[in-house]
């Protein structure tokens, strides 16, 4: 690991709405790593759910003035829309290490967020950061960051930080979470003017969805390649899974789908990781547990001996999963640039399809590899439709168009069945 002497680093990775923290402090050659501590929403513990806050802290927040008793620099982040269809906002914090020099210290960060004009809707967050002993002549700055989730709207943020000696740094700012004109039709996963803590867990179950009266006639099968953006990466990072999980959640919340079949696989490992058949909803917790068993970066000598093994695995998967067919087949995953395409003879074994086929191709930089991948070529053979997903709005509009085509296909079949009678 390479670090610069005399600086405290906290790396923040923006992954479509999920933020991962790694805190590394280096003081004159000595290093320590602190576990990430998220901003915890405060819940009222007093009568009537009243939140108990020190009077001195509350006075600082109410004043809304800049304070530099404890020198620090706070800069606010612009709210951005994640693949999870929530706005994510936060702040960056710099503190000179010389201000933290001495024996162990504790920094308490307290802030509140509320929609403009609605002070009664304040949400409070708190975070405590333990600071180890730092030498008096330490150079550089400590860098910290915080985050919270928002619905569409304009908000006021009042923020403070204090140390054990009650020195205070305070700041206030405004943040706006606004959909662009091209995003107006997106149904957000968080209500306007809503304020919530960041949810770091990806594989939680969605609340029940009220299905359309005739949704039972729509059954979809989803084939998801859970693989890294970099084909030969040794691990599946949250950055790789967040968009794929968000695709599944968007489909899971679709009221016109009655039954879900899900096959999660990994081409590199040539392995099916998870299967779920004809369910009323997607079981995200079971999916997450199955993905924990995925071990990339290992080499199976048997697989190495097989020429075009990944292509063969994908061809066999399509042949098996396309029969018997659902009302729609949806592929999802990063580009699968294999060394060979599936032979057309293998694809013809599937026969004439009685359902539409779609492919949601997740790629952060579509201009880097603009050509069609192996899955895309197979989808083209079946006269399917491919969608490039590189931004949250791409996901929303892709699912909306897919559902429109599925319902049109179903209705056309029903009309044809009535006419034949």
C-alpha cells in the first residue's frame, strides 16, 4: 500500500448511490486504519419521541453561523441521482492534523437536514470519529466525509463538529435535489422532501408491491451475469453489483409483472450462482447470500483445458433456460466480450420463440467498447432489443420500454387467441 506521509485519507467511492468509506491516518510514518462509521439518524428517546440534544449544540445549529473554534473546512457535495433512484448528497471535511495533535481525541459530528420552509421536518444525524494519538509536529490534513439520501426538493443543512475540549467548527448550506427535464418521468424510490440515512446494505427485501389486476398473466425470466466491469478482476465489488441489483429492484417493483424466475450466473466461473422459479417477488437476501460464495481470480485447470468454455456455458444456459419459455426473457449484466460467439446452430436448437427477448447491458463507459458483445449477438439472433445502461435514467427508460413491449406482446397474443376461436 502506498500512502503519503503526514496525511489522513478517507476514500469515498460513489457507486450509483452507495458510498464506501476507508479511513487511513498516517502521521510521520505511522499508519492506522479505522473502521467506517456511518452517519446515524437520531431517533427520539424522550416523551413523544423528542430528540435529546445538548443545549450548546442546539444553540450552534439554530444560530446557523460559521464557527472556527476548531479550525476546519467543510464543502458540500452536489446531490446526484443514483441507480437506486435516490438522490445522494453529503460533505467533505478537512481538519489540520496539528489541531488534533496530542493524546487520543474524539470528534463528534452532528447535523440536521430539513426541506426549505418545513423546519418541523428536521432530521438529525450523528457520527463519532475516534482519533488516535498524533504527534505535535504532524503535518497535513485529516479528510472526512459524510452522506445522506434525499427525495426531490430543496433543503437546508446545519452542521457542527466538536472535539473533547468543546471546540466547535460549524457551517450551514443549502442543497437541491432536482430531476432534469429528461428525467421527469422517473418514479423515484424516495418521496419528495424525504430525508434518510444512506443504506449501505444492497441485498435487502423490498416491501410488498400492489400488483395490477391482470399481472398474473405476465411471467418474466431474468438471466443476470454477476460479473465485474473489468472482465478478469479478482473480486466482485459493490461498484459492480449496485447497478445490477438496481435493475432487479426496478423490475421487482413493476406492478404489471406477476411471476419472476431468476437465474444469477457468472461467465468467468461458468457457474450458476442462484436460481429462483415462479416467485411473486425477487428474494434479494437469498441472492446476496449466494453471491458471497463467488470466488473470482481462481483458476480451474479443467476449465482452462476447454476451448471456448465460457461460450459453451452461455450457449448451454440459453438452450436450457429458453425452454419452456416465459412471457419475456431479460438478460442483464456487463459486457461479455468472449473469445467466440455462440454458434448459430446452437441458437437454432431453441426453435421459434413465443416471447420477446431483451438485454440490459450495463457499462459505465459505453464509448470505450462500442461493439456488441457475445450476449448481445445472441439477443440479436432472436430479434431481441438491447439497451445500454450507463446512467440511472437509462435504467428507468429501458424498463419502461421493456414493459410496454411485453404488455403489447401479451395483448396481441390474447387478441389472436380470441380471433382463432
